C-alpha cells in the first residue's frame, strides 16, 4: 500500500518522539496524539487508558520512569486510506529505568492507529506489549501474565 507524504512525515515524527520519550521527555510524543476523548492506549506496562484525560497523564507517568534509552522501529506493515492509517511494528532498543544502574534490551510488539483530522495525522490508539515466545492456549490459562483486570494503570 502506498503511503502518502504527509502520513510518512507523521510516522517520522512519532519515531523521533518515541526516542525522546525513552529519554524521559513525554512532550514530543504527546504532541503526536490527537487530544480527543476517543483516543486509547493499551501500554506495554499493562492496563489501559481511554480518553486524552487518561492517556496524557499515562504518557507522562511512563516517561518519568525512563533514565535513558533508544528505540529502533522495524515496520512489519503500514498503510493509510482516506483519513485512517496504521503501523504494525517491532520496537527494539535498550532502556534504563529509574532505580536501575544499567540499561536492558526491550522488544515490543506495537500496533498504532492514526487519524487525519483537519489535515493533520495524529495517533488515536497504541497497543504495545513485550514480544514473547509463541505459546498455546494453556500458557494463557496458566496465568502467564496475560490476564489483568480492567481499569487504569496504577
């Protein structure tokens, strides 16, 4: 699928902003989001938030936990049609979090949904979770960390 120039530029802004984010600065990444009631995030640290009044503080909370890091994005699929777009990717990098003396490798599976509003592409949803080995249904039923109650992250 051919990506239009404005959508490609938005993806590049998000890529740069994610690297600011893992160095403790949430503002560039927050600026990549549409600040609307219908945005949502299923973040890599669990739980979920819905609406900008929850998503914005979530981004600040997560970024505050990072000391330093970097992310390289491997795009598996991307597309846009009309005013909607998406990316499916792996985010690979190293990050140091508060309370740790060293950084550690991180690999997340990430799906992001974008919308063009008044000519501007912005994020409306992010789903990220750690890349794990393939497992069967018994891994989920055995409580492999996949089941969590609904509600905001704490």
